[in-house]
C-alpha cells in the first residue's frame, strides 16, 4: 500500500500515524495533523507530522 503524499496532507487532516517506538509492532495512532515536518513530497516510510495532541510520527493512511 502506497503512503499518502505531502500534497494530500494538510493541517487539520484526520490521519493514522506510526510513532518511532511502534514501528516494529505497527501500532497506529489516530489524530489530527497540527503541522507537517517532512519537507520532501514523499518518503518511503511516510510523511512525518505532529498531531494536535503533540505526538510525532509518519502518516500511514488518511481517514
């Protein structure tokens, strides 16, 4: 499954992310995007974002 591109993600978007400490287990966290941290258009592991709750991770899917 292909990860969403940066152009598809805006602040306020509802997403599922994987945090650094959960990459092996694949545990996903759901939330709203506060800001985008990755500058490039795409990334093989997903675009890195910060959620409104303060958690940081890579976007695995849009909701």
